[in-house]
C-alpha cells in the first residue's frame, strides 16, 4: 500500500534540514523498503510570499489527504512586521487545529556521545530517554470563559481550566500506547490536590489504565515532577500531562539534552494523521550557511515512521544511523567541540544516509 507524506519545508533553515530528511525517505523508497508518495507544499512565510496567506487551502487539502506531514520550520524577520493574523506562525497553529492534532509527543533523548552538552552532570543524563505526551488542544489555553474584565476598581484577568472525560481518555490512551512500544511505564502528572479538573484527570487516567494491564501507572504532582526531572530524570519513561503542564515540563526536559538541534516532535490526531517537526524554529541567523543541524528533522522522520506508518524497524535504523554518525565524531557547529569533526548540514545528512545504507545491507 502506498502511503502519502506531505513535506512542508517552510522558511529559514527549513528547506536545508528537510532536504536531508528527504534523502532518507528517498533511499527507503528506491530500495523498496516502503511505498511512499512524497508531495510538497507551502506554509509560513514562503506561503505568504506565494499565495498571500500562511496556510493556503491547497496545503491544507493536501495535508488532509496525507498519512503524515513532515514540517521544517516557519517564520523569520522578513514577515515580522505584517499583520498578526496572517503571520507565518499562524499557519502552524492553523494546520495543527485543522488537523485536530490533540497529542503532542516530545521525546527528550540524550545520545551518550553528547552528554557533555547538558547542563546536568553526565552521569545524571547520559542515555536519557523520556517521552512527554502533552494534551495539545484543550485545558487552560483554550478554556472559556477567558479574558480581562473590570471588577470593582481594578481589572481582573481570568482563564478556565476545563477537561472533559473524553479529552482525558484519548490522551491517556495515546500515552499508554506509546509506553507499550517503550519501557511500559507511564507517569501521569497533575495537580489533583488543588485543581478539580486534574482530580478528574487522575480518576480517568486510572480508569483507562485498567485496559492496559501490562503498563505500570504512577501519578505525580506537577511541582514534584519538575523537581524529579532535574534530580533524577532517568526514572521516567512516558510522562502524560495537561496542555500547560506539558508546555512547561517538555521545555525543561528538552534542555536537559543540551541542544535544540537534536530534538524531534510529533503531533497526532484521532484520525491517525500526524505532523512531525523539529522543536526548533527557522533559525534565520544561520539560514543558507550550511550550519543548521538536520538531526532533529531526521529524527522527526524516525517518529513519523514509528507512529504514523507503523514502520518501527525503519525508525530503529534511522536512530541507529544517527547514533553511529555521532560516535564517528561528526558534528554540526551547534554541537561541535574541539575533539570532534565539524561538518555542514549537507555533510551531516549524507553521513546519516551512508550509515543507514550500511545498516540495511
Ligand atoms: P530558533 O529555534 O529558530 O533559534 C534559536 C537559536 O537556536 C538560534 O541561535 C538558532 O541559530 C539556533 N538553532 C535553531 N535550530 C537550529 C539547528 N537545527 N541547528 C543549529 N542551530 C539551531 O528560535 P528563534 O530564533 O526564537 O525564532 C526564529 C524564528 O522561528 C521566529 O520567526 C519564530 O517565530 C520561528 N519559530 C518557529 C517555530 C516552528 O516553526 N515550529 C518554532 C519556534 C520559533
């Protein structure tokens, strides 16, 4: 069966890094490891330049017909002055909401070869491998009523933390399914001692866990989770949490790994469609200079194969190829140190491809 992938390079370093990821997909197709149809589309600033809007209808309709979307990054100073509602980042928010991408998976993985880049001691983070599953379309970021109103003699700001049972259940199921492909442990993070919405969260996650007898479930308050992530991060396998707690904890966890250029992400919809992208932005300061690290995008392809196409062997091979390239001492500028070999974006892409070819002989 031929699966459709929509490739959206976007702006800044987007086209350079996505081109490296495409090399791997093209190799898989040419060697008949998988049947894929790759299409490309416009999003962000490049779409504004070509079509006047950050998410053209054509891109959205192609995305809806695809099994998965691979995105580079959007934005840049060229579009910073235009009206807020049609800025490049709006294209990203729009595609996430139009595709119903309610589950955000952000791994925090530290390759042992890069342990020195972390802000924590090498022995605390070496081989770190956590997956944060963040609810992405509900909670306090979307809850109504919200606003700023006049109350007596002063203004009052207010937001609403609201979760329905079905919203909690579907994100819990994503977390349990992800854990089943990993070490089989889920830690649900809430503030059930203070917030009723997360008391319900805890109750529903506990109920859903009964359908997954092989998965070990633990609950943790968010303040403790933040502390534990810094104290002993390797105790976690999968963390599932609300939109706002996930926003904060996933940034914290990603920084344990030291480099923004190494971290992929996935956003999944109930339909099975997923969008995969590096967590970093379009890095206009280094665009077009061959300095960008393509590994976050390459690892996003690994997630795409694993979560949208159920091709875990191909995904494992990409992860191994990346690890081998790092063991060989190759580094783009962001992760380069004295004793390693500095390579360009393109050379890094070629090196991963060459390791992949070796692994799949
Ligand atoms: P950024 O992530 O683009 O860059 C932050 C710093 O990290 C820069 O110094 C950059 O050079 C470096 N960097 C980022 N990715 C790198 C890579 N792959 N290899 C090496 N170095 C890398 O964040 P920013 O500078 O705050 O934002 C730049 C633009 O990107 C803005 O327009 C912003 O709105 C947009 N943005 C887009 C996304 C997205 O598309 N998902 C996310 C964040 C920011």
